[in-house]
C-alpha cells in the first residue's frame, strides 16, 4: 500500500506479508506482518496483526488500526484493550450496512487513569465501481464509515474522521482508502503492488 497526504504527495509504503496461514476450528487464521517504510524506503516500524475467516466473513482486530508507536505510548499506563472486530462479509452488496467495530482501552499510571476509545460506526456499502490503482483495475465496493477516537486522562483529546474505502472480491485488504476530517481530504492509501 502506498500512502499519500491530502495533496497527493507520497508519504510512505506499507508492506503486508502473510507470514502464516493456519486452521483453528472452523476458522482460517492469517498472521500478517506489516512493515512501514518512509517515502525514502527506510523502515520506520513493524507491526503484527491477525485476520480470521470463517468462510462467510473476515474478521480483523480493531487494534490493527492503531499504529504500533501509538500502542507503545500506552505501555506506561498498563493499558488493557478489548476489541469488537471489524467484520467484512465475503459477499458485499450495495445498500448493505456493516457491523460497527470498536477498540476500548483502560489503564493508569501512578494513580492517573486513562481511557482510549475508538469507534467505527455507520459503515455502509454505498456503490460499486471500477477502480484503477497501481496494482491493477478492480471492480470494487465503496464503503463509507465514521471514525471517532477519544483519549481521556489529564487532558481529553478527541478526533473525528470519515473514511471511504474500496474492497474487491478475492482481495483481503482495501484497494484504496481515503481519510477525511470535516470534509477535507487528509490522506489516501492505495494498493500499489501484489506479490
């Protein structure tokens, strides 16, 4: 995935490697390693995440949307997280509403409490369209969602974003994602190569 800022300037690359595929009961489990590269090709972080599929739906842990460096910033607070997975049906249809997802965290450091909430709501399949990206041309479904992140501690911080993502049958990851804040495009990422 190649990332761009709101003006279309490349900001880096995310490489997803399917490190291991296994079975757990009725689920196929995919262990994924993510490598984040700067626009100059320097590794900035690595992250691991897990995907599950039961044949009808794919499940992604919501914590995968929080970058590893942000998760590390919570370590001194002894944070405990619970995730309500991001679920994608294997067969999407225009007009369909998708399940909400969330990530909740609580902790404290020396008696100072902290909570972190990320809610992904109002997920809707709004269209189906041809989409051309670096990795090729896809018949993709357009999905809109509202994202809200709130951190409460000594100071409270809240961030609200809107996302537009495109998914295609047979591809496990987004073909393209656009992130907006108050209607202004903040960033874009698109599938640039499949190995």
